[in-house]
């Protein structure tokens, strides 16, 4: 939501006010109001359900996880891979030796998209601003929890492309 919309949302008192707000919110973002249905809203709601199913198990709804956020904003990745990388030990020393510990290895999951995988709005925004970024996000996997390591710029840009009103 735009900041002004978020402020309005927070001040709503009843479920009927919230329902009216959401209808207005999505009507403003309907790419073709003359056609029945709203594909942007339908995609958004479908991805929420999919993220909840796919990323359940981190102690919260799947959509509220870092992978759920990426899935919602960018859609399913064209490819993903997992690899181990060294992680700094942040000054830890081996007990009794005074020697620094060697870096531990952490699992990193990388999701990648091709330009054609992205929404037309996001592709236009990338082209318009000659954005030079990898179409990837990386998550550190630690004790079954996934934390976004790289790709925040792409996710923010994707979020802006979702909230844009129709032209």
C-alpha cells in the first residue's frame, strides 16, 4: 500500500469499512475495469495461498516469511539452487588456543528469474530506469529459518510495481 493508504487502513474500525477499502484499493489497480475480474488481485491472492502452503513451518504463516515475500512480489523463480558458503565467525576464537575459528559454512538458497518471468509492470520499470541488477535473491538458511541476504533492491522495486495505479 501507499503510505496514505496504509494510514487510512489503520484507522478503519469495522470489517465492512475494511471490505470497502479493499474493493477501492483493488479497483484502482485493475488493469482493465471493463473486463470482469481483476487479474492483479487474483494473482496476489493466489500467490498468498501458495506461499502459505509452500513456506509453512518457520513459526509463522508462509506469506510472512522472507521467501513468502519474494514469492508474492516476483512469482515463482525460474530456477533455484542451494550451495554452502563460508560465513565469518565474527571474531570467535578456538577455546584455549587463542586462534581465530575458521569460518563456518552456511547454506545459501539462490532464486533466479528471467526478465520474461517478471510482470510487465516490473519489466517496464526496470527498462525505464535502466536498472542494472541481478534478477536474483539469496537467503541464508540457518536452523530451518530463511533470512534474506541479497536482493532487497529487486524486492522493493517489485513492490512498487504492484502498488502502481493503472495508467
